[in-house]
C-alpha cells in the first residue's frame, strides 16, 4: 500500500524549477542593470528571489558609473562611455567628456 506522502523528489523538483526561473529572471535583470550602470549582482539576486518583480529595474533611470557610463553635458542623461552621440538629445560627445569634466 502506498500512502499519499509526497515522494522525496517532489520538493527537489519545486526547488529546481524555482532556481531555473530565478536564474532566468536574474540574468535578465542583471543584464538590464549592467546597461544602466547599476549593481549587477544585487539585481541578479533580486531576480532570483522576486522573479518577475525584479524587472522593475527596466523602469529605473540609469546611473553614471566610471568606465561604463557618463553624463551627457547637454541634457544630463546617462549614456555609455564609448558613445560619440548622445542617444537622448543627439549632441556629439567627445570621448571621455562628461559633465564632471566640464
Ligand atoms: Zn544628451
């Protein structure tokens, strides 16, 4: 006679499904966070624990980060360091130039 006690593997499968889903959202959230100059590991963990909720990072403004992003001297939006033209206002930006330098 088999009782209806959950098999040993069932909880493991739930954990595995959660880990796979969490890693998936963590990867998305951390890649968006990287583009915005935000903490990748923090947002990966947010994806792992909060899943879909972590994608709120998509709506957060970018933050300047040395070597990755800089602030446009014209419109003060955050753009990539390698950018030559601001994607927000279309102004040409010399490499390395930023609001802090000016
Ligand atoms: Zn600009």
